[in-house]
């Protein structure tokens, strides 16, 4: 048997693999502290669960339109207007089986051989693989800690060629919690408009944002930029619905039409009753998000105070959003896989190596876990790192 070239080229997801290994160790009774999880640790709210149960009991269990039920698309359209100052009619929205699905599909319809896609480093592990699967070339835009891991037009110009068609932007970002400010986005938008670059804006962590910082959608900056943007979002992180597989994108009609055709012939609609459940999620008010962001911020602050106590042995940049901290391990003189493997074997603490995010001298810790586990995990890390 011979696999296709593209199947051979794609690598497994480090985030999903390591999380699965840590979970297995916990099930086996091992005292593992897991900082790997890329999902909120709180339960899906009852109102959402109840709506799904009711939908099943009402028999809402058949195919729906591929792009989602009209009432959910209307609700997303209203949300985009209220939260993001974006005017997308329901017809410009496609509901999918997760933000990952929307990102994959939009890259499939926009990328072909020879197309270059700008990806700021560090990046979420799936972006380069998705670009590869679409036949394109991922071009990694290096950033520095000095620039807070942020891209700007000057750096982007260095990587721009005649083949550049797309920029993937992720704010708040996974893995380093970077949040772009309005003026920084305006500068990036100018670059996109100047070169006619499509911006795929992954806003999945928009509600997990700290220190009162405002989330700005790049598409809201001008009509021209909106035409060039594909806004991607979903229910996984905001509502702790990772397992429900529900996301969406909003874009210009041409892109939406192509993605809809692709979904028609691949997944069809996202799960019918999960869509009804997602509709009920919009009844949760701003206090719901404030509460969650506050909890994550408290955890971030504890982690930072623990790292500060370690006298610079592990470096970091303070995350402003999402629920990850990206730690510089260069002083340990280990590569990120060795660091993660040894820490798991020697102290039963699981975290994700930085290499799959494009930075081999970093590791990613998720703080989607309890304060108790954070402190216990850091007791172990502190003691282990001090002995290295
Ligand atoms: N984008 C980023 C940056 C992520 O970290 C994730 C992780 N799940 C996703 C997209 C995909 O989310 P979903 O569960 O909606 O597919
Ligand atoms: N996005 C999460 C993470 O980065 C979940 C796992 C995944 O989909 O990659 O850990």
C-alpha cells in the first residue's frame, strides 16, 4: 500500500498527542500534573446542555443545511455586530465542526501549489500542516521577545514575495497569549491592503482576555480590510464546548460559497443538536465571560509569581489572553522535547514542547487547570529545575 504524498508529509498534532498521553497516565493512577490541556477545565454550562437534550428529545436529529441552521447563523451575525463591530449577514456565515474545520476549509479553497502563507512564529501547531495539506507553502515570520512576539509591517515586508496570498493572524494567541492592540492591527491591515493579502483572523480566544484589554477584530478596521478578511471563531473556548465541535467563519460571498460547496461534499452540516445548543449559548451574558476571564487571570498571576521566584531560570512573557504561558527554557540547555520528556518521567509534570509551535527553546504550559494543581506542579518544576 502506498499513502498519498500529502498524507505522508503531515505530522501528528503534538498538542493532542501529549494531552492524550497525560490523560492516559492519570487514568492509570499516576500522580500526573497536566499543563498540556488546550481546553477550558470548567464544564459546559447547563443551559447549553439542556438545549441539546431538548433538541434530541424533540427529534431535531436530522440533516440541517450544510452551512448551519438559519437561527444560529442569525444569532452569530448579531454577535459579530455587537461584540466585534462586524456587519456580516447570515448568508456570509458558515457554521462548521470547529474553528479548526473552518480554518482547514478556508485554506483548502484559497491555497494551491505555489501559494505562500505568512505564519507568525510562534504559531498554533495546526496552521503549517493545514497549509501543507492544501498544497501551499508556509512562510514563517520570525518575531522576537523584544517585540512581544508580535509581527509588524516591517517584519512582514521581509517575508513578502509575489507569491504571498494569505496571512494567518491569531489574537489572543496560542501559545504565547499575545493580544494585538488596535494601532498594531491598523498597521498590519495597511500591509494587507497594500499587497492585497487575505487575512485569516483566528479569534477563538477572544473572550479569554486579561487586564481589561480590548479584543479588536481586524475586519472591523475598514471596509477594504473586511473584504480581505476571513474571521474565524467558535464555541470551544468561550463556552467550554471543545467536544461538541462547533465553529464558524464569516467572509465575502465568493469565499463563503466555495467553503459551503466543500462542506457539502465532505462533512455536510455540523451536528444538528449541537447547533441548537450553541444557539442557547448566546443567552449567557457578559458576566459569564468576565467571570471566566477573571479566573484564568488569577491563575496566570499565580504562575507568574511562581516563575519569578525561580530567579529567571525559566523566562516568560506575560500572557494577555488565552490560557497558555510560553516559557523560555534555553538556560536549561535542553531542547524542548527532551525537557518535556524528562519532566514527565522524572516529576510527572506534563507540558507541551515548543518545537511544534516553531520554538525549540520554549515549552507551553496551559493554565486551564485548578489553582491547587498549578501550585503542586510548580513545586515540582521549581525543585527539578533548580537541580539541573
Ligand atoms: N485556533 C487555535 C489557535 C486553537 O488553539 C484551537 C484549539 N482548539 C483552534 C483554533 C481550534 O478550535 P476548535 O475546537 O473550535 O476546532
Ligand atoms: N488548540 C488546543 C491546543 O493547542 C487543543 C488541541 C488542538 O486542537 O490542537 O492545545
